[in-house]
């Protein structure tokens, strides 16, 4: 029997139940529903809506239902529309007459919204910790890279040499912003909807502030209409996860490119690569490719859910049931991707000889030559033109750039040292830049950030 059976003259159509039910995917909310239900019971007891004995019966029944679900022995029935209905039905079986009081002052609207917030709070903190693990791997690899360098690219054209550590930390700082976003979303969602009821609150003397405190939430919702209809936190979580996916996709793309024979910068560990079913010589970067592919899936979840929210009237609408599957899948997929990319980046071999050979192309010192002229009083645009003309002449006449630099009146022999391997790179001292001195300082800053974020994440764990 459904919770609303007495309003209808007959049973619901099986096809309608199959279409509207969410039990097949919302079971992962069980522990959060039970946690919130126990807090609700304690609130009912404080408000004298249930007595001490009834509260004890209800809490024990809720805990037993939770144990049965954890052990996989919970028996579902055809009338269980969702996990919340199933738990309440089991509590009524276990607690008898007292079980009928569990739902006093509560609607599934504020009940489900609370469970979703509790789930998202825990899940986003867990994802933030996985991001941190990948960052730690990048930091370790940056330290072990030493003074190795490779070409930096713009438009996928060689631009300037950068330290390998600088390249790895660039991805690490992007992930640091992801942690910021996840924890900021957790802070905003940490509000209890319980007490809002279906949409307008309750005439019963509920104590929603006490319930929020028991759930270790920052407070209760200020507006009952908003409390049951707000799914901003789901949209925010999906955005945070989608952007993590985009960052991992970019790193994956570079792994794919740099591990090709044409580049030869990366060599994949056998444990984190696959072979071909037909081509015996192949070692394929499937982890990196799937990191790219899953980013589209994550972005799709965000776009789809925002479309669901668009134009919904206040307050609760059954459309909001569509918040669960996108968030559940997004959390699962980004977690798998983070773990896999952490394993890949922990084991990839950097061919520093191939990297440095590519980065030692004299053309990559073009800006340094222009800045050498700037340091001698020549306006940058003029210096840019001088060097650009020499680069063009070198390519067209197939002459070494060094030969043209040496014979040019604006340069001479003094500028030739900039074309020697690693010299231009070592001269970059701008804070945040790619030279040895700023990268050493950046590593210290990054370590401090990892420690800070580790403490922030630990503070959010329960």
C-alpha cells in the first residue's frame, strides 16, 4: 500500500508505479535517511509529540532497518516507492503503533531534501580527498623531476621551455581550485530542510534548529518553500564535478599526445595501459582517453539537470526526482577517474632526454632574445620585429638562427648564450614563472596549500 492510498479509490496502475518509483537508484540514501529520521524522532520527543518510550521504539526500529539494509537482508515490498517509504514501512512493522508517528510533522519533500544534502555533504568531501591524493602525486613527481624541462605549448605549437615541475604543478593548482569549489558547495548546502514539511511548515511544535544541530548542520532553512524546492546544491555539485572532469580531460589529452612516438615524452607503465586485440605492438593510453570521454558525460549531467530545473514553479515538483541519478553517477565516475589518473601519473616514465631535446630548439629562445634587446633600451615592439624577421630568414634560407644573431648589429656574440640549452629557462625569475628559482618557491607554496587543504577536508569529515 502506498502512503497516499486512502486518497484514491483504487490501486495505482503498475505502469505508473514503474514510471514514478525511484527505489532502484535511491537506495544509497538509506543511511542518510535513517540518520535524519533519528534526529527527527529526537525532535518529536523534545516537542512532546512522542513520549520517551515511543522515541526509543522508533530509534531502535530505524537502527534495525539500517542494519538490515547494510547486511543485504532488508525485504522490499511492491508498495515501496522509494527508500524513504521502504524504511518507514519497516519501522511501522517493527515499532507497531508508535511507528505510525514517525512521519509526524514531516513530508517526503523535506525528508528527501535533507537526505540528499547529507549525501552530497559527505560525497563532496570524499571527492575532495581524492583530488588531494592526485595533487600529492603531482607534487611528488614535480620534486623528483628536478631541473628537467620540456617545451611549453600555445596553440599546440612549441612556445618556450618550462621546467617539468612547473608543468606538473600547473595541473596541481587547477585541482586546488576544484577543492575550493567542492568545499564552498559543502558550506552552502549545509542547511537542514526538516521542519519545512510539504511546503509551508507545520502546526506542530517542531524544533528544526535542534534537529539541524543534531545533524551537525550549520542551521535550518529560512524559508519553507525554498527549503523543499531548492536543488541549487545539486547543480553546484554537478558543476564542480564537471569542471574536475574537464581538468582531468585536459591532463588526459596531454598524456595521449606526449606518449605518442611522435612526441615520446611519456612512457606509460604496463599496469596503467592496455594493448590491442589485433596489433601486437600497441600500448594504448586508455585511462587518459577515458578521462577525456567521461568529461563529456559529466558535463552532460550538469546540462541535463539545469534543463530540468529551468522554469519549475514553487514548491516541490516530481521533476526534482531527477536530481539523484545524475549526481550519483557523476560522483561515481569522477571518483573512478581520479583514482585511475592518480595511478597513471604515479607510474608514468618521463623521457627527459626527449623532452629537453625538443625544448632546446633555438627558436624557443625568440622571446628571450627580444627581451634581451628590451633590456638594452629597444622598445618591445621593435625588438619583436627584429627577432621575428631573423626567425623568418632562418627558416626561409635554412640558416642557423645563431649565425644570424651573431652577425646582426643589434645582437652580436653577447646574445648567443641565450641559445644554449637551458640558459633562457634559467633566466626566468618572475614569481610564478617557469625558472628554477620561482618554481622552487612555488613548490613550497604548493606544499603549504596541500597541508591547508588536507586540514580543511579533515575538518569537514564526520
